[in-house]
């Protein structure tokens, strides 16, 4: 009897290949899904999910663009911050605009006219944002650079360097900032003028920048010092030391790159403080004076007409409030994104 070959069923080569292909695809997909992400990528992902932070980021970017573009628009004649429109002012009402709309608002002057002078309010507020942002940004940069330098040196070197820098920080914190600004303004502005700084608004503005920047250095230095105290014991610092790296190289190449996240966060938190401080000092008469507009001196002038023309007082106050709140919320959002375990 002839043996017949056993029926082994249909060939399974093709299905096995397909199965192997599916497994390979699934493995590749799983590998991509669990691929590690850098802290910056994680922070961007958290920011993308934070709708409030993304909203205020849009406001901040718009404010910065306006502050940059406003001087150019003023030169081109699009903004007209210093032209007087006396024909639109009624002297019989104490200098209020003649128009029956609130504040004299019209298509030509969307936010109305400045009482007493007839200058365009919108143009002055937009250009005032430029000078307020210049003062605030410059003071913030001084604070961040000076505070980071002191904090890195004190935290890394320790010993006598840490002792003397910490005592200097404590001494700076003991001075009342606002009172010092007001009390020393005349003497220091005269000193700046004697050093060659033009008198008037250039010396006043430089004085505000220097004092706001210097008085905020201790706060940044204490924060950075605490960060460096934990970083200096890390393995990469020990590796740099074992390779013979000097302190200066460790500061610049190892420590500062690991501090950029808190520096960025506190930069956005300090900037609105300086915006409001500039407005406060201009309101008190220390700082940039008219006709050069800042948000502070516009608000100071508007107080005189607040009962009769509330809109003129409302718009600069609203601009300051929006800037301060937006930068503050952006700083909070960045802090949560870079350090989600830290409470507000």
C-alpha cells in the first residue's frame, strides 16, 4: 500500500511574516511612546496644556511688539503723541474735550483726547508702554545678571565668600527701597549728570533703572544661591573638578546652563514688579517726566481729571493692570511648567 504524504494543512509562511511585521511595528510604536523627553520638551508640553498661560503669553508678546513698534510708528506719523489739538478742547469746562462722547473719543482718536492739552490718548499710552518697558526690562536684566553672579559665587565657593556675600545681601534687604529712591533721587541724579549723562529724562531714567535693578539683586541672589547649593554636590560638578576645570569654567559651563529655568521664571516674575514700580515712582514725581510719556506719568496727570473725565484715568490704569497681571500669570505658568511639584 502506497503511503501518502501527511496533509500538513495550508502553508503558514506568509502569515508568520505578517505577524512578525506587526510585532515589529508594535515594538517600534511602543519604543516611540516611551522615548525619553528632555526637561524643556516636558515644560513645553505642560505649557501647551495650560490655556491661561498660553493666553497671557499672547498678551505679553503683543505688548512687547507694540512697545518695539511704537517709536517707529511715531516717527512715521501714524502715532501722534505730542501734537496739541486745542480746537477740540472746551476752555469753559476746565479743559475737557468738546465732543459729547466720553473723553472725546472718535474715529481719529479712539481712546479720546487728553484734557487740557488735546493730545491723543492712544498714541501716548502706546508710546508710554515703550519707555515703561525699557526702564522695567533694563532694571530686570541688571537684577538677574547681578543676582545670578552673586548667587553662583556664594553658593559654589562657600566659606568666607558665602559669608560676606550673604551679609551684603542682608544689609541690602534692610533698606526700605521706596524711601531710599525718593530720598536719594536728587543727589544721585546730580551725580549722574556730573558724570556726563544728559540732564532731565536721560539721567532720571538711568537713576530709576539703576536703583530698581540694584535693589532687586539680593532677592535673586538668595534664590540662585539656594539652587547652587544643591547643584554643587552633583556628579557632573565632581567630574568637572576631577578633570581640572577652574571655577570660572564651572560657573559658566556647568552651573549657569542648569539655572536657566529658574532664571527665566524669576525674570518674568520680576518684570511686572518693575513695571508697577516705575509707574509708582513716576506717579510720585521721580522718574521720566512729561512730555516724554510713560504709563506712570500719564496716570499721574490723569488723576487731576478723574472725577470729570474718568475714561482718561481708566485707560492708562487698565494698561498697567493688564501688563502686570499678564506677566505675573506668565511667570506662575512657567514656574508650574518647569517645576510642577512646587506649590504656588
